[in-house]
């Protein structure tokens, strides 16, 4: 199966997903009244539903006869669950008002109730969004020795779509059309992706998919353990004729890798919440600021995914690469403290010559780009590297492997968005929280280098 149709379909799902997310943040900001709570709740719901869906489908994706057919059904489900949310969230306001009258002023219980109901409403569509990743990873990663590269391209396509969806919703659609009509566009994109997946799946017979899967297993065993890349050339040689994933030591190291990447997810979403708060200082509109920050964040992930995919076409990654990326990420995140301190000296008038709506959009994008592009690119590089290490570049259980990786990473992200948004920022402040998160990345990197030495 050609990769381009799969990448285009996942791109469309990425566009729709971030249109939903940006719209939900607009609505929950009105519910909470404090933007950092809205960011944290929506991110937690988005990541939580995705983690559950990814974990659930990861156990089933490798058995799917038609991955694209499953993807089509998931996209229809997202549309059906996403459509009523703009009406459901405002309908809950009287419930909050009734509860508020029975609680003390500024009670944390009211915030908890608002968060609970908001998450409850958002979980069903985000569950189905998360379930799409293992299915599409199974569909695209069909050749041993090219698993990390293929999944890296898939990841980059989705995050590019997400960046475009975030920018469209935050800068234009919500302002011009309002929340309900903006969500209708996301629903239409889901249905378009579903129709496209169904059409492509009709030209990909089950027999063809099963044959491809058998070919990859035969290819993996051929040549005394030599992996064959997409080009047919030997990519990695191994003196052990048995697949690496059958080695008990490999399973132990995979458990350690998952633990490290889960903690990395905690830190990554913690960064996102902190950066959103800091960049909000430079804008008059919270959703506008969030869109600029998140679009830059996602563009960095896209760039990192494509770089990682190209990198793994030329060489096989090792633990030292994972460790180096974690250490570099920690240093880059700490460096954003100095970048943010320097930003007030960049006046809009000095750069763009005068105030206008267009210049303001460009100015805020520039601030986000200068601040976040380096650390987010490193974050994007991590995912295909971890996929390559965890799967051993074998294709026999790609869906399950990607499911494990993404589910645990997003579980860490849930904790990161909540702990940072509701705990660390109020307790330590923005700068100290950012320093703490950067130090965690450095510790993960040090642990990774130690693991490489112990091989």
C-alpha cells in the first residue's frame, strides 16, 4: 500500500482534532473564567481520551483485516460524538450555578465539579481519536527495518494537520464563524477522512494486506538476521538470527524505555501549560495566544518527526540517541527562560513597522517561533526514536507497540497538564516550574546514558 494516501488521511484527522480542541478551550474558558484551568482540563481530557483509545486499539490493531476500514469507522464516530459538544457544554452552566450556591466562595470543589463534567463530555470523541493511531501505524509500517521512519512520517503528517487546524480555528474560524459553525467544519473533515479511507480500502484487498504482513516476517528472518529497508538494501545487520524482541533483556529494556518516555510525557505537557501562560502575557486574547503557542508547538513536532524519519532511513538508533535528545531537550527548555526575558525588547512596531491585525498575528507567531521551535523539534524527534527502539524495527506487532508507547506517554501528559496547571504553577511560579521540568529531562538523559553503558 502506498504511504501517501495514509498520510493525507491522517493529516485530515489532525486538522479536525485541533479544530475541536481549540473550540473546546474557548468554551471551557467561559465556564472556568481562568484560562489556565481551561487549558489544563481540555488538555487532560484530550490526552486522557486519546490514551484510553490508543491503549484499547493497540491490543487489536495488529489483528485488523482492514486498518483503513477501521479508521473510517473511527472517524465517523468522532464526528457523531463531536457534533453535539458545543451545545452540551453551555447546557451544563445551570448545573454549575446550582452547585455553586451550596458551596463557599472560591471553593476548589466547584472547580473539580466543572472539570469532571467537562472531561466526561470530551472523553468519547477523544477516545476514538486516540484509537486511530495504532490502526494507521499498522497500515503504514509494513517493512522491517523501516518502522521508525514510517511511523515518524505518520506522526509528522498528523501534527502538521494539527498545527494547521489550530491556526485556522484560533485565528480565523472562531472569530468569523463562532464555535458551533467551527465545530461543524471539524465534523465535515472527519466525514471526508472516513470517506477517503473507505475508498482507499476498497482498492486494498484483505489478501494483499495479509500477504504484505507475511512478506515482512519472511524478510525479517532472511539473511541471518539482516534487516531489509524499503529500498531492499541491508539497513542493519545482527549476528543473532533470532528477532531482537524475543530476547528477555530486550523486554526489560523496553519496560525501562516506557517508564522514561512516560515521565517525558509528563514534562512535555507541563512545558505546554507553562509556555501558554507565559506567552499569554504578550497578547490580549487567551485563545489567540494559545493558538499561536500551540501552532508553533505542533510545527516543531512536525519538523522533529520528519527529521527523525529521515534520520532512521540512514541508521538505526540506539539508547544513546534517546538519552542525548532528552538532555538536549532539558537544556533547550531551560534556555527558553532567557528567550522569554529577551522578548519584551522585540516591539511590534520595530519589526513590522506599525500595528494592524495581520501584523499582530505575525508578531505573536514570531514570538512563539523564537521561543519554542528548538525544544518542540526535539520533542518531535523523540517519538520515532522511541518507536524504533521499542519495536526493534520489527513489523509483527507495530500496532501494539505504538499503542503502548503513545498510551503511556499520554498518561504521563495527563498528569503533567494537571499537576503543572493546578499545582506547580500556583505553588512555585512559572520560572521555577520551568526549571524543575528542565532538570527532569536532564535526569532522564543521564539515566539513558547509564543504560547505554550497561548494555
